[in-house]
C-alpha cells in the first residue's frame, strides 16, 4: 500500500518503511507518521514518529538533479565514520537505495532534541551566552579539521590534492548548468579564481556547509549535540572550510545569514581576526591570514553558485524549501561580495 503520512513524501510506502526499520533494529509498535522539517534547501528531511525512537529520514529530492548533487549516501558514510571521533554527529541507523519505499534513496538517523539557532546575532541571549556559542562553534570545526582521515576510514572519501582547482571547476560547471540569468561578477570570478590559487596542500575532512544553523545545540548550554547536513562533505583544504564558516562576518545582517555591520563588541561576538586566531591555536595551522581574501572570494563565489542552483530548482518546481525562489535571489549580491574580496586580494598582493 502506498499512501502519504503526515506531511511526508507523497510516494511513501508506509508498510515497506516499517519493514525496513524493523529489519534494521528499529521497532515500530505504532503507525508511522512523517512530518517535514523546515530549513533545508537541498535534501527533503522528515521527523519520523511511531517507532521505538524518534528518527529523522533524509532523502534525495525527486526530479532531474545536477550530476554529483544530493549524494546522501556520502552524508551517511561520513557521519558513521565521525562517530568514532570527537566531532559530535547524529547516529546513522541505516541507508536505503530502494526507491520503492519513499520514491528516492534515503537514510535514517538519530533525532537530536536540541536547539537550532538561525540568527547569527543570537538575539535574546546574554553576552556570555553568545561568546560561549561562538567558542563552541570554533571548537567543533577545529575538532573536525584535526580528524585523522585514515584512522576514520575516509582516505577515499575525496581526492587529497588540487582541492581549490577541482572545486572551482565543479561550481563553475554547476553554475552554468543551473543558469537562470547572467551575473557579471560570476563571469569575472570564473576567470579570476583559477589564476590565483595559492600554492600548498592541506587535507582534512571538510563539512562544506559549516554554519550556525547546521549545528544542534543543547537546550540549556552552548554544547553542540551534533553537526548536521553533510551533503557537501569531502576531503579538502581546511582553510576553505573554515573561511566558508567565516563568511558571515562579511555578509551584511540585512542581506542574509550574516553579522556584517553589527556591533560585535557590544554583543560579545568575537571579531573575525580573534576568531581566526582561536582556530589557529586549536588546529596548529599557521599562515591563515596570507590568502584570506582569496579564500573568501572562493567561498562567496561557491555560495552564489549554490544559490543559483536553488533558484533553478525553484524555477523547475523541485526545490526542497518553500522560500527557495527568495533564497536564490541572494546569488547576485553574494557574487558581488566575492568580487570585492577578489579585488582586495589583488590589492594586497600588489602591496607586498
């Protein structure tokens, strides 16, 4: 029998899902119900109740997708591996590629009962609470970048070299494949970025979308219960990952998910330079400042390409979020910020 349940996938086969859960050690004494969780722009995510524990079901979107996008099997794999490390992640119960159950491949994982914070200015908190939240975010990403890749069984999780070149090529390709309108800054960046890649290689597990609202915090403390949304995770340069996280210092609060322009000292939120120093102390990585504006230009370009993809999915009718079209409109201003960082980088290099 195939039927919808709650606000779950329209192709949900309730009986088959229950059977799959029981086969993987999850008892289902009650009728299953799926409720859509908000916030995700990529892979549809549902809270599953009726089993002996609350689960989260995360599936690949339906419809035509860009090549290599929405690789949920990689999400499941990296979270399973990181359970052996100091990085807090939900437990993954099972992965399934049988599309007859919910209409697409999916996995089931632990539901984390905690807080998801969206506004990076952290309104309503004390200065001490804000400082603790930011220090915990810093601690967790530093822990991730210290993970021993081989010991976690992730040596083949990505290519260990030429990360920036491969990523620039990937997001250039995906931007072009999801084209909706011409953005001059993106055209300039697609030429500029490959010519400015810094020398030197570092390899770590990188999350790819590490930000405040992809962390689940304890209800009563700053402790991170788990890092979620690992769709873009791979092996890569840790400073690419860290600078992506630091984009929020450069994005105006009025634009989107930023703290740019806020009185950080009054809020007890660290200045970016202070935040970078703490990360360097925790990871032992030196020379962070030398190519910082390149890293920012790269990540703002990458984010603009991602948002262009969201805009395209909204236009094509297979976006995961109701506000996808509005989110996609942020691609142009983020591309402009990326080009600003590129010009700063060139100006700084000219002065050395």
